[in-house]
C-alpha cells in the first residue's frame, strides 16, 4: 500500500518546507521504507526553465531532462532517489494539459471547470507511477491562503476521501516566532494558518513548527487544542547549524514516530541515522579550512547556485575541511581590474554555469588568473566555455575567440552545433544526426580519455552527467588548442561534443560542459568536487 504525505506551509514562506519534506523522507527511508518525493508548484509558468535565476533560484535538472524546482535538488540530496519529470508539476503545466485536451475535444462538449477537471488532472499527477513506493511525499509550494494554491489544496482534500484516511495524511509547516518583549513563543500565527487550512477542508495531522527554541509544554498543548491535533504531533523544527542535521533533529522531536503512528505502523525504537551523524560531524569538526572563490553573475541571489554550494560543501566533507565560499560578481574584475588583489586568498577558483554576455570577460580573467598562477580551477558549463576561449586567446593566438552566444564572431570557439557541425563530417558522425539547436537537457553519457586526470578522478572512463546548455565547444578548434597544452579529455560517445578539458601540467584545472553539482550527495560527494576541494586543501596547506 502506498501512503501519501501532503506537506503544506503556512504563516510565511522560506521556512524550509523543501528541506523539511526531504528530511522526513530521509527518516522514513532510514526506517526501511521506499520513498518518492513530488512537488506541486502553484505558479503559472509551465516549468521554471524560463524563470530568472534572481526570482526563482536554481533550475534543477533531472536525468530525464526536466527543468524543475530547486527543492527537487534537496529531495535527491537527502534521499539519493533521482527525481523524474513527473515529480514536479505547476499550475501552468496542469492548465496547459487540460486546455490541450479541451481543444482536442476530449471533454465531449462538457463545460471545463476547476472542479472537477483541474483537480482531477492534479490528482492524476500526484498518484501516477507511485505503486511501488511505501511513501510518497508531496510538497505543495507556496503558503496556505495564496489564491494560486487553492486547486492543489482542493485536490489533496479530495484525495484524502478517494484514497482513504488510512492512506493519506497532512503535515503543516508553520512558524512559532519568539517575541522578545513578551519573552515567549507566539502560537497565534500557527492557529490562524491552520484555520486557513481547515477553511478549505483540510485538517493537518502533524504540525511541524519552525522555532528557534524548544516549545514549552503549555504552548504545545495550546497549539494542540486550538489546531485540533494531538499534543505529541506538535513537533518542533528547531533551527540547526547545517541542514543535514534536520533528520536527526526531527527524529529527536518525534517526527517519524508521529507519521508512522498515524498510519498504524511500528514506531518504536530508532532508525539508523549514522549516515547523518557522520555528515554532521564532518561539517562541525573539520580539520582545516579552504577558501574557494566562485566567480559568477547571480550572486545577488545565492539560491541560484544552490546545488553548487551544496556540492562544494560535500567536497569539504570528503576532505575533512570547512569550505569558505567567496561569491564574486565577475563584472567586478571588468571594472576594477585588480583581480590579483581580490583573488589572492583563494585556494581554488570556480567559474559556474551562466547565460549571456554580461560578466563573461570577468570570468575569462578569472580563468586566466587560475591558469597562470597554478590555482586549482573548476569551470562548469559556461565556465568551461570561458576556459576554452581564454586558452584560444592567450595561448593559441586566436585573439578574437568568442562564443556565438554573444553575437557573430570570426572565431566561434563556442557555438551552436547547428553552426559548426551542420552539413559536414561531424553531422554524419553525430548519433542520429541530431544537432540539437535547442537546450541540451538531462543526463548524457560521455567517455573520458584513459590516463587523463578526469578518468583518474572518476575511477572510470564511462560517465553519465546532467546537462543544461545550448552552446557547445567547437570541435574544429580541438587540434589548435591541444597544441597549447589543453587536453580534450572527455567527449560525447560519438566523439563530436567536447565534454571535459584539462591542463595536464597544471596542479588541477578542469572544465566540464555538464553540471556535476546536480549529482553530488552529502553521503556520496561527487568525485570532481572531492578532487577539487582536495586540490584546494593541498594548496592551503602548502602556503
Ligand atoms: N549559456 C551557455 C549555454 O547555453 C552555458 C549554459 C550553462 O552554463 N548552463 O551553452
């Protein structure tokens, strides 16, 4: 039997609903249950693919090529279960599907309405493909009371009747603010938020209350009384120093116990949480510290680099060091020019993914600084493309080297495949003749050159990594660049698309066309991040 846990949020946003959901999933997993996680996003965009990184943060890419909400990254990092396209749905997606069906005539002349047509479509995506799981955790984006979330709330209300109360439950995440002048935690916002839920017919069974201190017994009882839940089901979600302490902290507060008890499952004893204890220990008691400069362009909203920041932290766990991140807006270098001063403390430099010309020159300068000064360097996606352009300009004498992403250029080191592979021998070699021309999204295999640093780091020559980009490094420049010492050490299996470049005579310099940060887990740090932070540690210790 598959059990559904619906997770809603109240009072304010940014309470960490995604992490709370992921931590609960990790606890159920530690109890031996098979879990799957889903997210329903109330906004009208069909997916977050076109949304600004400043508004929405990172777009998380699944193996099957879906552009999804960044919470799916948390789900994967806490459970290790890879998300699929079907695990993230938006209002825009639901409506566009229903309207497409209406245009096809599927409703046979009926009046198409929010109830039942939209809510039926929502219920279908919630339950589709969940048979093999013990638990499906479904997070509803946004906050209770938003007009946009109403159809989703109505759908889960109906699902509780359709599937039965023994197969579904609702967990509501709220805030208990501490008011210093009163000297107490205030329960009123939680009461109001639960009322709001009850107004749409939903009674939560567990309240997860974000709080900066333990909830006193009388406040707990008060919440229980006013919100119609058992007092033990009022769980404190205490502030923690690292998100990876959440599974342990929630367990100590009784979260998994209450969920299992509700479903009539055995809840005594403790799950094995050694995995999380080890991670938390490594984060809290590192042996040293490294400083990594991240030279990007969306540093005003660090959620844009969510998976990257986590993967760097995982690299620190693998090397027993604290990773201090210095987020630098690459345009700074274009203005001040004093790059050496700004980067002098960096033990390693990373240029992440990005879109558009703004800040590109500053990133190219950062690449050059890392290359010339033997500083460990990792270039990801756009960062790899800039590393190739820097090589062309500084070492191969191609002073006009650029990317067609920035406009027409006489030296398209980076271009669309339709620009540099169309109608030539490469097109025939390209599997199925597919030249893309659209975003390359999802997991693709690549082959690493035997004996390369990349192959050594991965411990294999066959890898599979997730991509999100439109432009590619132009293979026609390979020979000229390799003469300068840059090695094309990873290629698509058909040999057409450069996927990894490295300088063998540099202490640690790697550029990758894919996004390794999307696959890193705290309990299984990605080899590239483990290697990169290892190189940073070496440099820090030699200083
Ligand atoms: N803008 C570049 C491209 O589309 C790089 C994208 C990225 O870094 N994710 O190819």
